[in-house]
C-alpha cells in the first residue's frame, strides 16, 4: 500500500489562489466571458471566451474573483433608534 505525500518542492505546482491577478465577469457579444486583470498595473491581461455553442465561458483556474464595490447604506431620517 502507498502512503499519500505532498509533491516535492520546486515542481512549480501552485497551492491556493493567484494573488497578483483577479478576474471579473464581462459580456462579449451577448455571451458571458471572464477577463483577467493585473493587480499591480490594473490592465486587462486576457479574456476567456465561451466555447462554440455555449453562452458562458469557464473561469480562469486559481485566479481570485474581483470584489464588487460595496454599496453605501442610505441614511435614515431621524437618526438611529
């Protein structure tokens, strides 16, 4: 019987998410696509287009999703109760 072990160091295997990049969902000709963006410069790096006969593309592997802008809460009249 073999024992499960971690891969050797230096084998270029990624553990966890890619932190220097993010991805955001975009529209491309009416279909859903994923766009990869550099966190350092903010420029778009690549677009993953949907395959033929599909309406949505698959995400980039291991690239974290971009956080959406936080919505501001409306101030209530009369203060807090």
